[in-house]
């Protein structure tokens, strides 16, 4: 029996695929422990998965410019030391980094201790950390085939992005009941991401004016992020729409099963889940993503017709509402989008990664 540590904290896009890999690794009889961030999203997601006791928090390390280079170096050293101590205590045989600052510090510790490490890059354009650390990795697992060309010389394997096994395991009727929603109305789910998305939230509220004709036949589940939930909730009051606003939801399998249409950012984890559940979507890439990788993700995913893609800067006035209204009124197109979404699924992504890793466990 081997011992694997998975560095996957900071955002749901890193954490949930890491949890999926952990499930597959444990099915092979190995032990798993996680490196996560101190963010509330990590605590809630781990609690929902019953994994809180198996996590080690790594302090945030972010580059804030040359003038603060000294404090960055000290913080990074502290994070690497904490990760190294945790790996020693766990007697880790290998490390899997899923991306983000938690992965960077953890891989730094693995290198110092000569522990073999693997990387997973879920985006179509890899992050700087992946580019820097890829050549020392045993394997670099990629979520999009397009990513391979950005990592010349690295030992890449196309696996897709893992999703949790429980996704797709619930029917629409049961999902609507579980979420406390109307059984006969169309559901539009707005997913701001695990940390919220102010621009997307505001575009949705502006767009309600174009949806007045749909108010009696639709309902909205809006995941606005903890920091924005109250403001968004107030914006819906008196609008005439039945809207449920949450800061965070740990029952995403029900959300995807219940939704007739999803409006979301285009983080790779979200796209993998949309594909696994076959949900038509309007994608609004986060405009400040490094190297505009969310736009690259969106176009790679939507190429077969699984989603509409629109840049946030074009969502002026009621534009988002107009797009939603057109799709709600075209069941045939939504059906075709759902089929195209399922065609984007890379089967057994977590199993493929677990199979590669177990050779060093």
C-alpha cells in the first residue's frame, strides 16, 4: 500500500478534481492526504466530502512585486517547510499537484526530499508554475489536448480533467426536490465559481429585463460566492423572478441534474462537470485569467456546439438575458448542445491518472 499526497487547494477547480483522483487511488488500496489552502471554500468542500481530517493547510504565497520580494521568499520558505514536514510525517511516496500556489510550495518540498511528483494541468493554456515544474515531473496530465503544445519536452499524458463519481447519479425530478425548487419550471443555474464572479453576477441582474416574458415559467439558482451573495439576493427582491441565491453549494450533482441551462465561467473543472452531466451552457470566461486561459478553455470546449461563448465586455444592458431567453425557447437546440457536451467527456480521467501514479506507490 502506497501513500499519495495531493496538492489541490485554493479553488474548487483544483480541489474537486483532486478529490476525484483520491477516490480512484483509494480504490486501488492506497492512502491519500491533501494539501489545501486556508480558504473557506476548501474547508466547506472537504467537509462535504468527509475529508477534513485528511487535509494539511498550506499558507498562501503570492507574488506582489519586486518591492515585496523579501516577504515573498520568507513566506514561500515557510510554506515549503510546512509541506515537507507533512510529507515526512505521512511518509509520502509521491505527490500530485493539481495547480495553484498550494501545488507550487508542495512540489518545492517534494523536490528537496527527492519525492517523485506528478502534475495535472486542467487548462488549455498551462500556468506559469506548470511550465516551470513540468520537466521535473514524472508525468504531466493534461485536461485539454491543446495544452500539450505549450509543454515541449515535458512527459505529457492526455487524461482529461477528473470529476467526482457522484456527478450524474441523480435524476432531474429528485434533484429539483432536493434543492427545494419548482418541479415544472425551467431552471437556469448561474455559477459564479467557488469564489464568486462579480462581473457575471452583475450581467445576470442587468439581463433580467429581457427575461420578463419567461418569469412565470423559469426559476434561477444563482451561486454568487459568499462575498457577493447578500447583494445579489437583494437585487432579485421585487424582480418578479423566483430566485434562490447561495454563496456556495456542496450539492453540485443536484444543480447540474436539475438545470436546463447553465451560465458559468469557463474554469476547466466546471467544463469537465458540464460535459459529464450533459448540460447546455452559456460560458462567460473570466477576463482577468492569466494568459486569458479561460477564453481558450471555452473555445476548446464549445467547438463542437456544447456551449455559447461570450466575452464579459459584450454583456452590456440585457444581452445575457436575451441569450438565455433564446435558448430557453429552443428546446431542440438545447438538446443538441447537451449531446455535444457529453461528447466532450473524457471517460475515466481519474482512473487514468491513478493508474499512472500507482507505479511509484
